[in-house]
C-alpha cells in the first residue's frame, strides 16, 4: 500500500492544484470583466444564435459550464429568461467548456512555474486593480498547468501496472463502462473540465487509449448536469425545466455519439497525431455537433422539455424574486440580482406613496390595507437582501464589488425607510378620514405640488438605480434641495394660515407631519442617488 501513496497523493494534490488554479483564473477574469458580465447576460438572447455565442463566451470566461448553467437556472427562476433563451445559453455553455480541455492539451506545463511566479509578482506589486486581477488570472493559469504536471508525474508508475492496464483494456472494449465512469466521476467532482483535464493527462502519459478517452469524456458531459439539477431544487417549475433541458440536451448528444462511437473515434483519430489533442478535439466536436444538430430544433426541444415537466408556471411575488443563492459564485451577477430586488422594493414603496397620497387628498381610507401589506412585503424583502448580501460578502470580491455591496446595503435601508414613511402618510390619511378633518383647497394644492415633486424624484431615482445612467445625478440632487426649500416654505405659509384662523388646528398638525414625511422621503432618494453615482464613478475610473 505504501508504494501507492505517492501515486494517490500526487494525483489528489495535482487535481487540487488544477481545480484551484482554474478557480483562481476564473475569479481573476471575472473581476476584470466586473459588472460587464452581468450586462452581457442581460442583453444576450435576442436570438438563439446570439444566446449560444454569449453562453460560449461567458463559459470561456468563468471556466465552468456548470457555473453558467447554474446562473441560467437562477435567471429563469427570477423570470429574467424564457426557457427557450435558457436552452440557447446552455448550448453555448457546452461549447465554451471545451476551451479548458483544448488549452490543457497544448502541453504548456513548461510555462507553469514562470506563470506562477509572474502572476504572483503582478498581483503583489501592482497598484492598479485591473492589473492585480490579471496577475491572479496568470497565477491561476500557472497553478492549473502545475497541477497537470504533478498528476502526470504521479501517474508514471501506472505504465507498468498490470491491474491498471487490464482495467483500461476493459474500458476500451466497453465504451459504455467508460461513459459511466466519466459520468460518476464528474458528478462527484462537479467539474467536467477537471475530468477532461484528467483524461488529457492520462492520454499524454500514454496510460489510456482513444476509446477510453472518448467514452469518459462523453460521460463527463452527462455528469456535469448534476450541478444544475441540484441548483434547481426548491426553484420554480420553469427553472427546473432549464435544468432538465441541460440534462436532456447532453443525454441526447451522448446517445447519438455512443451509437456512432466507432466512426466517431475514427474521425477523431485523423484530427491530430497526438492522443491528448485527439481527446480535446473530440470534446469540441461532440459539443459543437450536438449544438448544430439541436439548435434548428430549439422550439420543438423546448416543447418536449415542457411536456416532460408538466405543470402551471407561477412566481411567488411576496418573497424575493431575483435573489438566488446559486449565483453566489459569480458575484457580479449576484450583485446585479440584488440591485434588481432593490428596484422592485423601490417600486413597491412608490406604489405605497401613490396610494397613500390619493387616500389623503380624497379623504377616503378605503383600500389602504394594500399599503400596509406592501410595507410588510418591503420589510421581508429588505431582510432577504441584507441576508443575501451578507452571505455574498464572504465570497472573493474585487474592491469595486465590495464597494457596490456596501452601497446596496445602504440603499436597502433607504428604500425600507421610504416604505415606512409612506406608511406614515397612509396612517395620516386614515386619521383624516376617520375624524373628517377639513383641509382648504390651498393646502391640498400645496400638498399635491410637493407630492408630485417628491414622486418625480423617486421615479427618476429608481431609473438611475436600474440603468446606472448617472448623467442626471446632479439634477436629482438639486431637485431634492428644492424639496427642502418647498418644505420650509409650506411650513411657514401653513403657520400663517393657522395664525389667521383659516386653518383648523388639528388639520394643521397633520399637514406639518405630512410635509415632513415627504421631505424625508426625498432625503432617502438623494442618499440612493449619491450611492449609485459613487459606485458608477468608481467603476468608470478604476485604479
């Protein structure tokens, strides 16, 4: 047993270096891409072909088709993607994941140690954040290939091992067993790129033949579906359908290629003289061909998935709609989803303000129950956003992402306070209606003018948060200053009415309380404007 310890430790350690390097490289590239990754995913799927291209690009960037598919499941669950759009992304993700195998097959192990050293020095010494992230990516690249070398060196004794040779021979004679082995191994590791990298290493060392390499690689394409299936647990039906689509797509392709396994192997053997390159090329051929075969049938494929998973699609609107724990591994996307949830909260708060104002000016409290229910929803959403961002803060975040997270936490509190203040106005409306308090036409007109200004500020602030377009930020801050002046002016004018006896005293107290609430709503809107402007100015300048 002791004789096998170097083999076991070398293989496990090398695989660990490979996986860590792949993760480090992906993290560095994601930080360089920043919020652009989320925006790419949001505008992507105008046609299935564009969806395929974007899915491939994003997967090349984050080095994991499983991660891309999990993101897709999360987006579908949030109602941001249709099932058809999700399928096109999944097809692209399968193509994008072949890049890792191809890169590994190029025998770049001689560059491993220089890349580790250079990447570490860049990340340590550079003052510019984007350069530091590039250093992380280079360091990850080096560790990935260092892991390949460690695994390759550890596996050298297997060349003379009769038991291993017999096992490989059995797999070579039975591609189905090889496919199952790849499926199980990938399901355990949850990384088809890692399994394919391991297969390429074995091929490079002459430890397996082409048949085994192809069979295990095909199996890994089914095993990688486990991650998305697990991510879909507890999601809406449409998100489960996206995970099932991933499984069905890959299983269909594997069945086709297993039926034509011998011709497939013969074709792959002609693509390159080196066995490891043949395995990498087979991975590319399989995923590209599978996509080309099924992309023209995407409508029929989508209907098949819907028929296999029957049920009514519904989305629960009382809880968070956009927050998805499965997106935590891609912080830029998770932050984007949190921002969407804040916009949703803000729209609910504005609806509360609108309904409360109408109830007050008409002295009719009917329907105010809706305002109080929305306030409860906003409170739940704020707790959910805070918990989500607290969990996200434990991930590896860039400086910009950390700043954005802190700003989102602050904005969440501001929006929750707008909800509270709108509830206060609703309670004032309820009090006025119950006690039949009179208000002069002049007072109602003044309140309406201030409300319109504050409401307009709220609408524009939400647009700023949703779009990130900060060109109007200064105008909005100036508008908030106008609200402050308006509040002081209305307060003085109302006191004059009280002194002249033209205003009922109890009504005067309500009036002053109401304009105070409106002014404080404007203050919180200004806080949000400043936070968004600060985030976007930091992201545009960088360091």
